[in-house]
């Protein structure tokens, strides 16, 4: 059993119990190099026995480290945090930080006031780096963080000329492959349910849809595209209802997310359309709704776990070496065939 001592155990007490100097304990606590494995184990046993907790405030002052990173979502609606795509990314990011001393902080930045407040918070040394999700085209937050010298990694990008480190999936290629699959299956009137076009990810997926049609010599008709304000199920349901009213002959639809595709399935069911016999449906992401949908959803899989882990890896590298240049990582997607197409 661990010893019980009055008061809070100190660094000096850990050093005395382990039979080493105070500096050695400090290096072990900070995961520094240059400590023999046997010595490191002795210090760790002493820490466990005494119940020693490092003084993080003192470490921050001494080493200019907060041992915390912020995962920031720049959406106006906090409920989007509950969307399967975002929950899976949060899980992947948290999993990647499990074996590090870094604490993960989740926050929303929705307005100019909140944006400025967060930048001041981050500049105050409360976090060592920032992960950004759902950033729209004109959002200045990544640039403000970069100007403040804060390591920053984005999920996705604001444009094709992004100058901040990001991790993204091949959105254009994934969408192009999905629509090509529909064309190869004999579908002739293919609609698209797009995300908000002030987000580059939505632009890329819509570009892939158009490229597939153009390559096949099929006319790209604006009336077959329904732009949504977000990637939610309700947006997908409304978009599908509108497409059916404009094009009753519709025989396929590509939705820019699985949650929108789930909404499209609900609208098709309500309209008495059979999937895939009457209308084939393909989504994007391969989140939980894809497997549980009725029928099971054919979708473009983006490697969400790999995306989250890569974001963390790049951020930690920038936190360790501020001279590291920004990096752009684009990961491959895969068409997963199920029942809906």
C-alpha cells in the first residue's frame, strides 16, 4: 500500500525516496531524455508510492508549457458537436493524446467576440496548441493564431491556397468515384445534396460530382443540386424533398455526408420511393448512421481515426519545434458498397 503522509508530497521527497537528485525527478516528470531506464522506473515508483502530483502551474512558468491543447469547433450551433462525424474525430484526437501528458480542451468559437476572447486566452499561455474543426472560408481565426505564434492544425482547409497546417481527405476524388459508380450502374438523373458552399470541403465534394458527370458526357444541371446550410439529417431531408419536387424522375442522389444521406432516405421513404430500386443513395464519411441506416448506406469512407491521429501528431511536432514549416496532408478515401447503391 502507498505511504500516507500529511500534506502534499514534494519533489524533494520523491527524490529522497528514489535515491536521486531533484533534477532527475524533474526530468522524469517532464519526460525528458537522458535518464536511465532503471532510474526512471525508480522515480516513477516513488511518485506512485507518495501520490505525488506535479505542480503544473510551476512547470508552466518554468518551461512555458501548459500541457494542454484546445480542440475548437467554429460552428454557431453547439448541437453539431453531437453529429457522428465530429464525435468520431473527438474520440480519435483524445485517443491519440492518451499516452501523453497533454490535456484536451473542447470549446466553441461562434462569434467575433468569442474569437478574440479565445485568441487572448490561447496567447496567455493556457494552451500549447490548437486543433480547428469546421472552419469556413472567410474565418480569420487560423491566421490570428498563426500570427500569435501558436501551433495550429486544421481539419480540412479554407481554400486551395491554405497557409496553415491541415489534414484533409481527398474529398473531390471520393465524390467523383461515388458518382461514377452511380453512372456505371445505369443511373441517368443524379442529384447532389451539398453542404454549405462557404466551406471548402463542400466545394470539393460538389466539384467531384460535377467532374464525374462531365467525364461521362452528362449535362450538369443546377436544378439537380441542393445546397444545405449544414451537414445535418434535417438538411438532407429538406434537400431531398426539394429535389423530388423539381425532378420526379430522379433515380440517384449523392449526399455530401452520411447524416444528410440519412435524411434523404427518410424523405424518399415518405415519398414512397424504394431504395435502391427507384433511387440509389450514396453518402460520405462512413460514420455510424451509414451502417445502421435502412437500407445500409453505400458511402465514401474517409479515415476518421487516421485523420484525428495525424492532426495530433503534426500539432505535437510543431509544439516541440516552432521552426517546423506548415504541412498539408491529404488522405485517401474509399467507396464502401452496401445496400443503398
